[in-house]
C-alpha cells in the first residue's frame, strides 16, 4: 500500500497533555473521579450550562448510561436516524429496544424532523437526534414533539462540542443542553480528544443522583466521598463508566486550549468553503449547509456528489495523490446486524448520503493547500 501523505485525521496535542498526566501519576491518584475529572466536569458545567456532567470512557458508554437512566425495557421503541454511527443504536439495542429509523433531511444528513411524529407509537420511549457534523438538529421541533408525547430526548452530541442552536424565541443554547440527556465523544477523531473518552450531560434533575450511582458500578460511592453517607454499597445496577485520571488529565490539557483549537478548525473549514465553492458549483457537488438556527463547530467538512460513481472516483483520485478522504455510515437499517429487524420502510436519503458523501481531511495541523490544489486540478 502506498504511503499516505495527508492522512484523514491526525490527533492534535496542545503540549500540556504529558505534564498533566505526569502530575496525575505522581500525585498517586490515577483511578477515576479525582482532581482532573472535576476540573473537566466543572469546565463543561460552567461553560455550557449543563446541570450535571460525568466523564465517561467513551460516548458509547455515555449513551449506554442514558439508556439505563431512561429505563429502557425490551420492546420499547427509540426513534433515531439511520445515517449515524453504530453506537447511537447499540446502546439501546443492548437493553432490548426496537429501533425505529428516521430518514435524513434532503439539505443535510441530520434526522428529518418532519418525519418523526408519524413514527411514534404507544411504545415509543425516546428520540435520539444526532447533531451530524456538529450542526444542530432543529431542536424546537423535536422538543415540542417530545413534550406532547411525553418522550425523552437524548442528544447524540458526539460531534457537537462547542456548537449552538438558536431557538425560535432567539435564545442561543449549547448543543447537549437541550435534551433530557446528552452524550459527547472525545475519541481521537473529534475536535477535543483524550484518545477514547466521553461525557454524559444531565439536564433533567430527576436523573442526577442515579447517574452518579450507575457511573460508579451501581454503588453510592460518590455520595460516600462527599460525606453524605457513612458507608457505601450496592444500591442499583451500574458499570464502570468512569475514566481514569490519566485520561482526564489529557482531556484537561485539551479543554484549556478549546478556543484555539476551535478557531483553527473554523479557519480550515472556512478556507475549504471559500476555495471550493466555485468548483463545487461547476461540478454539481454540494458543500455543507449550516441552517440559520445552527452554528458551525468545524467538526467536519464534507462534499456531497451527484452519485456513487463520482464519490468513489473522487476518493480514488485523491488517494492517488496521497490524500486520504473517506465516506461513511452505511445506513444502519441496511446493516448486516439490523436489516432483518427493520420494518420495510425505505430511507432513500440516508442511502443517498452513504453513496455520495465524502469527508475531507480536517485537523489542526492540516496542510490544506495540497488538498485544495488537488481537488481544483485533478478531481
Ligand atoms: C464518534 C461518535 C460516537 C461514538 O463515540 P465514542 O466516543 O467513540 O464512543 C457516537 N455517535 C456519533 C454520531 C459519533 O460521531
């Protein structure tokens, strides 16, 4: 295989990661819920107004905690987009839920809000919108449906750190602060990273106490550490969802540089947009659309081609010039694991994005000129 010159992703280090890890290691507290975990959680609560946050070992784990918290029972139905990562789905399937997949929007790969209400049955328990590319779903519509049918909303905000939604009344709300629960990822491919890592944001008070217990293997150990009880024991189901202080120390170094990381990514994103818009127009390629109610956190820059031949041609062409571009999300309703469990509804837009969307390299240290040059001259 040819040596790839420009990778699709390269984890960015701010420089402080190893010294904070060293600090965590030398202070001798390396299991979870120590100083760095608290620094990170306080940062999220103060900057984004989440009522309570808990660091987790991944967004996948945060989603699994959410599924436990809303007490999913076998047969409960969950509405989510088919065009998403498997973790959005797995968390609920693990607890016996039936997935009811919604299609994507024609102007954006996110869930088509207008199709949600018709999918509701007496068994529906929750809606799980995914803020694809860090671009908000239309949360007024989703929260209104949820309120009318008494459903939970769990935001899959894996890609959506530091991005916002402006509701009809003009209030700008951080993504992850709107649903009852929200889940973020710090996987190395996201904007803010810790290798593997995630966060559960809890916006509904009823879940706060139980979330801490589930997080700590079903024990009331957190309450014990705060001196609220004089011994701790097994009080509920749970698992080991908390990351070690080594991970939290890494994450803290990233969070201290969040502004710088975000501004660099936005610069790259805007440069792609400006440099490619004429070419895109000439070649019938669609660039990302940011609706008026959404902000752009520059998680992802993608192109949508006319058909799958153009998609694979582009990926091949770029690869020949040592630039790695990727497509993604084989629609979950067509996956080997779930297709036999899916009802027969077609989800043509979800399929369309699978066949036509390509993600361009996007990371802090990207040498973008080569990518743009190749697109303008060869693709
Ligand atoms: C990355 C991602 C996840 C999973 O995050 P992990 O931290 O790797 O578990 C879930 N949902 C979406 C939409 C993602 O992009």
